């Protein structure tokens, strides 16, 4: 199901950030480790299996044509339930269990044609997708042309067109999207360095749609990046990107974005690795606007480390820090905040197909503008993954507690608290499995239960999707 582009970040459900002082210490330690002496070539060569690929495999090969067709049926079931006070005119009926059940069924079709020509130096790809259902009707066409004039240049052009009408949840979403993007990548004299240029233009029109949050737009994007990926040693990437969006139905939402990003990665002796990424984004409106939702700074930093404990055991640790700073923040919708997350997991690889990861996850939201939104969350997560030639399965149960600083329970001393602390239990399942007779089934399930201190805020939700297709 295709949704409209999210134009502004959600104020009450932000993602990612460590405190400023702690973040500086973490970044300093990361840089010290990243600038440590390189592993010797002999050591690195012996660890080749644990080092990620350094470059994309070249285009080429004999001229060929490949045709792939899928056809089948798809079913989506979703339901969110919660308690709320119910009234009929002015008569109070008490607290009732409310829900938003929805079931969608559709026939699906995909055709994919691709291949190489001109001695394998040019590649083409054309894909057509069609969905015909009781709630969703969609047709999308996309194509790709990749050229390799010589060993140093790679060029690509990708047009796309999509039409959609979605009647889910009583709304009428109508979308017409079209766009084209072009990419050029040039490897320098030193093959460890490459420059990449990307440009993109697209538009969305929503004629007759009843969804007030879906706005038509025109979007243009350009980016420039420098990659340094040596066979051994420090890897890094620098990128700058500019986006301009205009909204025919809402001139006040028209804005531009400037985005800067940098990342470094170091593979260490013993199979260990460390990576650090930082990015900053500035959004500003093209015209005077009454709200500040599109006038802000967004900063993000992330640190990830992997320690190999043996042939099949690894320890993964990471921390992320994010901060939003609005030009004119307020305490109700668009307010300044900092969000920090951290995770630690012990990972076990059993053979070539099974992986088990277990560990804690921490999440904290801090803000001085709206104390009712401040919370701390701790959870335990288990990830089980199985991959073989016939399919891919992933099962991830989790459970935890989110505590709001000002919980809206009977013992709360704050009259402005709108959330109550709660325990949650969640399960995510993904499967892509081949069956006899050239059938393939794809499954996605996501369930969550929340038990609040204020029982009137209890909720549970379920999303379940099954897609069965015949491969031709």
C-alpha cells in the first residue's frame, strides 16, 4: 500500500539521539580507534570472508535476455483496537472497545524483462507491476538503462510511472507519480576513489483524493558524493544533497533542504570493525509560513561496532543520537527534542543458514518544550533468521517498558500529562519461501500489545499480509 510522502517529522514520535556530552566522548573514542594502525595485508587476507565487498561487480558478460513473470493473489488484514469513552449525542455510554479492522484482497502481476547488449557493456531493465483489489488498484512501470563506456565510468538512467487508487480505511487516495533519475559514477586514477553524481525529478498529483494529509508535489534532487574504499585501511564517504519541493495545493509547505553527510569505517585485526556516521540537514520554506514545521535543523550521529568472539560468535553494539531544532518551536506540535538509542546484541551463526541474536535496546526522548513527551524505554529483543536456497525467514519477538516522566495515571501530579507508562509485547515475522510447482509465498506479520497504567489507553494492533504467486 503506497502512502503519501511524509512532509515533516512527527513531533510526538521522533527517532534516534544521545546526550551531547556523551556523544562527544563516544565520537572521540571512535576516531581514536578508526585512526589506529591498519591490519597487515596477510591478516586482512585471512579474514576476507568477514570483510564486506569493497566495490560493485562490473557490468558485462555475453549479450543476453532474461524474462521473469509472477502472477498470484495477495491478502492484507489489519486491526487496531483501543479503549475510549463513547457518547451518543450527550449520553455517556461508558468505555467501549473500538477498532479499525480492514481486509484487502487483490490479484497481483509482475513482469520483468532485462539483459545485456553491445558486448555486455550496456544493460537494460523494464518492470511492470499491476495490483487489482477490492481496496487497492495500482499500476507501476519502471525502467533502467546502465552504460559502461569504459572501465572508469558507469552511467544509469531510471524513469518510473505509477497510478494508484486506494480506498482503505474509508478514504479515497488517488495518486499519479512520475519521475526520472540519472546517476554517473567515475573511478579516479587511484581505483580506491570514486566520484558520484545523482539528479532526480518527480511529481505527485492527487486529484479527487479525500486524504487531507496527502499533498501533490514537485520534487527535484541533486547530490554529489566522494567514496574512498581501499582494499585495506580506512574507508570514508562524503556526500552533499539538495532537495527542492513545491506543493501546488499548499504554497506554505514549499521548501528546500540542504543535506551534508559523512561516514568512516575501519576493519580491524581479528575480524573486528568500527563505523561512524554523522549528518546534518537544514530545511527552510520558500515563502513565509505561519507554522515552523518546515523550518528546522536536524542533526544525527551513529556509532556501530562489531567484535568477533570466535568462529561463530560476534558482539554488535551501537548508539544513535538525533536532535531537532526548530526556528520557532512551540510546546504543542513542533518542539525541540533530542532522542537517543542504544543496542547491544550477542550474535550466533549456526552453519551457513541459521543466525540467532539476543540483546537489550534502550530509547530515550528528552525535551524542555513539552515535558509530557519525555520518556525512557528499555526492551529485550530476539532475532532469529534462516536463509537457504529456497527461502528466507526472520522472526523477531520483543518486550519492554516505556516510562513517561509525567504519566497520566491517578497518581500523576501533572494536569498536562497525556500519555501513561506501559508495558509492550511485539512480534514481527517475515518469510519469503519457494514451494513446489514454482509457487512462492511471501508473509509479513506485525503484532503489538500495550498494557498501560491507565487502562483506558490499552491498545493492540495487528497487520498480516500473505502473497502467493506462480513464477513463470
